[in-house]
C-alpha cells in the first residue's frame, strides 16, 4: 500500500492568515460597479479582468487618508462573476439594463414620492419588467432583509412591475418579491 507524502513546511511556504471577508461601503461600491460593467459588456467575464478592474477601482476610490483599508479584489471579482452567473439571473442576462432611475408618486398617497435607482431591470418571457437589487451584505439581519423587500416593493409599484429579486451577492441567495395584482 502506497502512502501519500504530505508536503513539508518548506514546500508549502510560510503560513499566512486566511483573509477575513471585509464588508463595508467600498466593497459594495466595487461589487455594484463590476456587475454594472458586466451587464453593459464593458467588462470581460473573466476572473483576471474582473480582479484587475476591481483593483483599479479600489485604488481610485481609496484616498491617502484610508491607506489601511484592505479589500480582497480577487474575492470581489469572484463574487461579482458568481452573481452574474447565478441560475436565477441567466434567463435575464440578454435584457438586463443597469442603473435605471425610478421616480413616481406612490399609489394612494399624493404626498409620498418614490425616487431611487434600480440596480438593474430586465424583461421577462411574458414582456413584464423584473427589477433586480444587488446587495453586498455579508450576513444581513432579518430586519435589513425586510427593509430591502419593502424598498424593492416600492420600486415595483412605481414602475408597474409585479416581481423583482433581491440578490445577495456574497451568499448567492436570491429573494423574489412579488406584488399581488390589484
């Protein structure tokens, strides 16, 4: 019976701590920008292109007053690419439009305005509009998820859509939100 030789410490190289997944505003901005550029076709759908773009964007966003911000651009690139390749997203990829402004008066209340920007919209097989909201949260709390569903519901109502998806990019979870017909 042959035994497998385990690599020695010298062959493995020095031990390094596994980088913690850093969240925060800058990571979210980078993820959203990469997805936007994947949708528009400005960014090649490859790990090397996405990681290079994430590094460039990170460097542009970070000022000299924030030199200690550490972001794993390879992880950010992987997360964006995995999100773009989710089975729930694939049927909509051809018709996705990024960064769509939404402005409306909420139904039943003329003093309540809805204003925002959908991360993406697409047309479904029946010709209806589907709204997508990318979320970069690492571990969203249920209260946050409820707030996101409410926000997406306002967007759906504003544009007359019946369904949308909150896409948690880090976990790959997709929460579908559906409005009942009136």
